[in-house]
């Protein structure tokens, strides 16, 4: 694993998942700005400098450190045929030892939603988590009313596990989130969704 850390790429049918680099700032900030109204109901509040070059540079440095330290895989989703930035997917809070788990987070630009791209990215990241990283569990959480996110999780093998009270601050309010998990070698049947 140490030999390919810096050049890590996860290939899916239509895209490459890769770490951000400084030259991605214009595409990233442009897509985030264009999709702001689409994204902000589901995300923690954006800092005043969220779209700035400096904030993005900090994100690039954090991504590189996190990947080398094995604590996170913050990847951009890039369409292979034209190098179009589509969104991002992060496997964060990677825990080793008896846990062998990580937490999945993701966003997609509004122009690319509802095209099966996030489903493809999640399947690629989870496969990597279970095979290359040898994790046993990948967790995800979303707002109960975020039906698109719940649907993509369920279509990619995640199962509903419950509700976390006041899980994240969204739009300035502490919000409950529904919790999902995907287990390597999962033998659970369908679970009731709350």
C-alpha cells in the first residue's frame, strides 16, 4: 500500500477518483458556486472564505496529509472522457484496530445529479475500502428528508441502522441524521427504514 499512496486513483466505469491538486481550484470553486443552492440544504454551513483559493489550498494539503497518515481519502470525482469535475467523495475518520471502519461523505454538482454518478463513485470507494484498505465497515449519515442520498446509499448496499440525535449542524441548527452502514461480507437481510 505504501508504494502507491501518492498516485492513488480509483477507477470506475466513467470516472477517476483522485486526490485534489492545487490546479483544481477553479473547477472546484466554480462547481461549488454553481451548485450552492442545491448543496447548502444538506451540508454544514460554508465559511465566508469557503470558495477561496487559500481555503482550497488548505484542503489540498489536508487531503495529502490525511491520505499519507491513513486517516482519510478525500477524492475528487473526475469524468474520464473530458476531465470534468463532477463532485467529491471522502472516506474519513478511518479507524484501525478492532474497529476497521470509516465514514463516507460525498457531494455532486447539480448539473451531474441523477445520472448514476454518485452511485458509481460510492461503489468504487466502498470496494476500495473493503479490498485495498481491508476495512470491515463503512458508515454514512444524512438528513432524514434527503431522499436522494438515502436512495443512493440503499442502492449501493448500505442498510439503515438508526437515528443520531443532533448529529451535525446544518444551516445553523443541530440536526438529527439517519445512519447507514455497509459491512464487508454483510449477511444482514433488508432492514426496516425509519
